[in-house]
């Protein structure tokens, strides 16, 4: 799978990251140690012993371009590729001062995004044989959702709604405020029928009583939240008997690599995992210089 991200979609994030590191003063150390006309050659390698899934190389290239258009990058890998230990992902050449300015910001993007892609791929590898999709959530780092959800795609996962603005998910607080699931679904269905006719209505349920109400309301998607494996299996049976495949079934809450296969076997369609974005460990990369 080849993944693409447009520079205009992430330029605000890149500029914030550059300013965070350089502020108005720039790289004070390098300025007084490196001649302004010094050229440099460097490369980035994967230092993760177990290997990784690459994500963030496109963002790194955009960062180099933003700092200095004279920096040239020769790519050997692309986002979504599997990396082994010491694989070289790119060569970099150009003004030494400019490359040093970009070094940490570029590596931060690649390490963080590859961490998300790698953890996502571990979940996907287990779920794929069962035909179950792994999706992310809105549990992302503030202001970094665009790149974190892109990293999920690089790992073979799928994106859930991007934000509150592009999907309907009726959760416990909505249910309490509306006076029940049936009332909540009926109210929102009447409100969106002409404004957002293509949006599916998803309802979060925590027990079989709430599930019964969601089925009566004919929700398009039912999220089984924090249920154990036995409860999920029973819920899936109820949904299939009453709605067949017309209702998508999603499991969420306390999903780990250890219990993932058991949950996949219950027959759910989708599993959403907050950990793939909020708890993915960074992947180790290094930029090596040959002056």
C-alpha cells in the first residue's frame, strides 16, 4: 500500500515544529562552529533491532524543503515500507548548517510516526486473517492528529472519524442528555436527514440492555465498549440475528495485542484501538554525517 500526504495538509505542523527548535535565534551552536559555505553529506538509517514500518519520510522531506530548498534528498524507501535494522532510508546533501537545523525535527517526525505505524502493523497482522479492520481513535497528540492518523494508514490500519465534525458517534453522555438511545438516534436522524444524508449513525453501548435499544433504533454502527470477550460474542450474535450484515459491529476499549485474536474470533467487523496513537513507542533512527 502506497500512502501519500500533501505538503499543504501538514505545513502548519512543520512550521510549528521548526520554530519550536530554532525560534528566532536559529542554531547558535552550529553557527559559530560550521563555516556558512560548508557542504555536507548525510543519511538516515533505522536503528531498531526488530525492524519497523516507515512513516514520516515525506514529512521529513517537506521539513528540509521548508528550511532550505538547496537540500537534496535521495529516497531509498517510502512511507509504509518494512524496514530492517540498519536499513538506509535516504541520502541527504546540501549546506551543512541547513541540514543540522533540520536534523532533530526530521528525526522526531520519523521516530514518532514510524512508532505509530509499527504498532498499528502489529495489530493489523493479528486481525487481518479474520477480516477485521483496525481503526484509530481521536486519542491523539493535540495538533498532530493529521500526521498520526496518516501514520496509522502507513501501518495498514484505517482511520475512524477525524474529529467531531465528520462523524456521528452517540456516546454515554449524549445518551444521558437525550433520555436514552432510542430518543437520541431518532432526534439526530431527523436532524441530519437532509443536511448530512450520507453520514452513518454510530451508537456506543456498554451492556446488552443498551444493545437492545440500539437495535430497536436501527443504528448503522454499534460500538461494543469495554465488553469482555464473552459479552462481545453474545452481542455479535444478537446483532446478526436481528440486523444481519446491515449493522457494522465495532469493538473498543482495553484492546491489547494479547487479547486481540480472541476478540477477532467473535465476529466483529472493526476494532478501534486508542493505544496505536497515544501509546506507541518511538522507533530509533539516526542521521549519520560524512563531512
